[in-house]
C-alpha cells in the first residue's frame, strides 16, 4: 500500500510527472521515449499520482493507502516525465527527477482516484468567461473524499467540485489551477453515495487568444480536470473511477455562485513556484479519515457499575433498551408475562391470548445516573414485548412478537399510537403481515423504517415514514441477496448510511446499504460462540459496534459476554461481562450498567502491526478523555447493555472520545542516484481511453481522434522539445491524465 508520494523535481527542469501502475510495462530498460511509437504500459495504465508546478509532497491520511501488488494487477510502476524546454539538457545535464514511494504492508482503507474531465469544451477567442461543466451520477459503494486537485493550462481561472444530493450542493474543493497543483484537503468532510451527483466546473477566459482553444495536450490547448482522492473500506473498494459527461444546464443553474468567482493569483505566488521543491515543513498533510482511523484506547475498558440503580426497579423480562435524545434510558419489559415453551405453536401463533395484555407499565423512562423512574407507560397494550428504539423526535418504535405488530408510540406517556404495522395476532409473510418481528431501526435523515421479521420469516422490511412498504430482503427474497436465521436485532449507522443486523443463529453481524439493501460486510468471530443476540452502534472513534452473544441450541461453546468491535477492521477491541453475576441462559430480570473507565493494568489493544519501508514509523501521541472523568461532572457517558436471553437487546451509549495527533513529520535528503528498475508484484484497471501504443492512457491520442481533432501538436507532446512556451508564461502542466475502473468484485468477508 502506497501511503506517501514524495516528489523530487523542480519546474526548472521537469514540467510535470505522472506515475502509472500497470501489469506489464511497454519496455523493461531503464528509460524510453513513450511519446512516439512506445507507450507506457502494454495493458491499460492507471494513473496513481501526478505532480506539477513545484507541488509539495502529499502524505495520505493514516490507515489509507493505494493498493498495489497482490491481486491488483499492478506489477510495475512507470514514471512518465514531461519536459518544458530542451535547453535544460544541453551541456550533458543529468536529470534526476523522480518520486519516492513510502509503503506499508497492511491498510484497512483503500485509496482511490476519481477524475472528472471535460473533453468537449471550446473556448472562443476573446470571450471573457467560458464554463466547462462536468457531472455524473455516482454508481458505486460509499466513498469518502479527503483530498482534491485541480488542473487546467494557462486560461483556467478557478476549478470547483461538488457533491449534489437531494438538490443540495456541498463543496468538495475549489482552487486556482495556477497555484501549485498539489492535492489539498477537501473543504467538507462528506461521503458520496450511490445516486449522488458529482459535479465540477472549470472557468476559463479566452482573452488574449486570437483562435479557438480546445481541449488537448499541448501548450496552446486547454484541459479541465478535477481530481478527487478518496478512500473506501477495503471489502468493496473501487480504486479508479472517472467522469467525462457534460453537465446539463438545468443542473448547473443551481451551482453555488462561488464556482464562478476566479481566485486571484499574485505575482509573488507565481514566482514562488519557480523555487526548489518544497521542504518537509510544506508537506500537504491531508486530513485524517473521519471514520475508523482510531481504536479503543489501550487503557479504556467497560466495567459494571455495581451500585446501579440506587433504588430497585420492579421489572419483568427485559426485552429492549433505548436512549432518548437527552440521554434518559428507556426500558421495555414484559411485566408478569413470561416467554415459555408453550407461548407459541409451530407456526408462530401466540397460544396464551386468554391471559390478556400486560397490566403493568411496560415502558419505563429511567434516569441513567441513579436509575430513578421518571415516567411509566404502556399498560394493557402488549402481550409479548420484544424490541424498542427511538426516532429523531423521541417517538418509540416497538415490536410485539405475540401481536405480530410494530407500533409507533408518542413519548409523552399518553400511549398514543401514531402508526401500527401488521395485523393483530395474524402471522404472515406478505407486505402487510409479520411473524414475530423482533426489532426496528429508523433512519434519522429520511425517516424510513426497517423491521427485522423475525423468528418465522427471517427477512428485513423497509417502510416509508408513513408506513408504506418499500422493499425487503432476506431468505424470502428471490434475489437471495442475503440469508438470515432469526434476524434478532438491528442498528442504523447514520454516518455510513448502513443497516447492520444481528443474524442470531448464524452467529454473525451482517451490514447492508440502507438505501438499496446491498450487502456490505459480515462480521463473524469464534468468540461469538455461534450466536449474536444483540447489536448497537456508536459513531465515536470512527465507528464501534457493540454486540452480545448467546447460547446456541446445541450447547454453550463460548462465554456469554459483550464485545466492542472496530467497524472497519472487524477487530474485537474489548469485551465486557458482569462482575456481580454470570450471564446465563435464563431471562435476566435486572439491568446491568457499564461505564467506560481507564485502567492502567488493562490489557493493551492490538492495533495491527504495520511494516514501514524506507521510513521510521511516525510517533503518535494520544489524549484520552474517559467516561469516568465525565461522570464526575454529572454527565453519563456510556450506558450499555443488556439483557438476555430470549430476546436480548443491546443498547450502547456514547463512549470515550480519543483523538490522535501526529508527531514529527519525516523528511529526507536525496541525491541524484535515482534509478528506476522493473520489479514484480501484480495489478490493473481497464481504461476507457487508450493510446495507440499498447493501450496506455494517452490523452494526446484520444484527443487526436475525438470529434475530428487533428494530430497536430500531439506528436510532440511527450518529447523533450514539447510545450515550447516557457512555464512561467503558459503554466500548462499538460498531462496524459485519465482514470477508469470496472467495479471491484464484492467481498463477502
């Protein structure tokens, strides 16, 4: 995994450099002229990095890297260097321009490049403003932009890129292409999801030109490129994507006005780009991933609060827990009803209807600090409670496995039924019936409702906020996108737009794209012992999943306990269980409160060894704010858990926040003994734009044949005499730039 690109070049010699990855290079000697008959790669080349205008080094975020070797089909790196003036090579001048690639052997996130490029723009001579607009609908798994780079030649004034979602434009990046063309941190920390639109605009001026300017590769041509450097979870990463479609005028009527305002570049800025390559202090330090870059602090551990609650709670079988927006704990219990061997028949029909509904209050709102009951409701409503959750308005969503129904209730304690799904005491498997539904999750953004159904049907159903059926997936889904054996607990991941399911009797956690039901990942561990009863999620520390296991029908094979799991790496960071009692197979009648505290003697958490080549691992310092410290101020910071066993629901509270900050930046001195030798490994992505020589990505060849353009000017593109205008005048940064990739095969692990 390449984690760092360090350029060694100046504008005085090298106009720009492009690093390609390919399976087989066109030649194997130390260097060759790839601007004529020869190309860069015999297969489809992938651009992995580009440098121009004395751009400083670009250091990728922690735990993010470009994957090479292995099964990537990238066996070789080929560095293509473009020169602006041949005079630099007179008098036996030796060029040692090049790149240092810093690499590691393990990364949880895969970096990728998304290139937005205009190919049809025509700039009339003398026209003050011409816009080049590009837009594509994003078709793949979620990606997380963390850096951007702009590129035009001398006529470009500003380049801007955006994500458009539900008509809202969110800026990814905006920069003058006349400044050093480095990768800069994105403006906003966002994700890009299937169905979003990626849009970019380049603003040009034709002033000073007497002829039409078109898109091409020479000094007199123009280019409009907006690069997005992103990362994806490595289980479904697509490393190279591109967009070359013209944006519709209707879409760009709503582009933010900032995109039309040129960014002034002072003469001082222009002169500074003539200096030597930037020292290490000018390294472009890209922002850390907002997601799983951190792990649970080595000194943090969940322990039971033995003196909670201060006063006894009169509860029956506790079936579910939830939290209100203010942190109050909501308990859903069964009063004097007990789920026993005679409660249901083989078809899931409730057999104890004559007992009537539970007369006690089944929903209790409790002070999470002292355990004092603040509000009680839910009398004479339920027969066999199971799951409970809250929406953004603090309404309760509950399931009753005896009634085979899902209820939306007001949280004002008046037991108002705002919505009812399913038919009372009528199990079924169509769109209007459930069979022992277990849990509910609500999308806080769209309001869509997800129901795990359940003991009989083993499926997930999706409804609109008004209760209209939208879709479902699971074992009864003809497309067989997923199979469940009792989907028992749900949790919604708002920062990732995913839904995770405790697939109880398969002993695993399955996660899906909430919008489409597309499978994302599976988490299955031997420590689960064959069953996962309950899960919950917290976005802290980049994403933590909390899970509780159970005893499978064939007997206990693992201790009953809770787990803290890193969402991205799937590593178990911590485990927890009561100190005062043992989790047993019988239903638990007491609540257990766990707090996250700091223990000096607690076992360290393995962070995954990273083998660093050519560079010392940077020092890292960490600051931990523990939940115990917060509790001392009267703020409950982590309320977790749990009630077993059938059914069992885990609820997580917010854990500690850990922030990492990097220590020293590394630097190095390099002499002129840079030698590129071919070496083996594995990799490649099909390119849409191929050069005539062995399929390399060569925009010169592409433009020459595109819509009748001639080859005039392109044959000299990559030669030592190309781009005859001086850099300080044209600022061309002409490049053979394009990316393309088929979707990566989806991993099931």
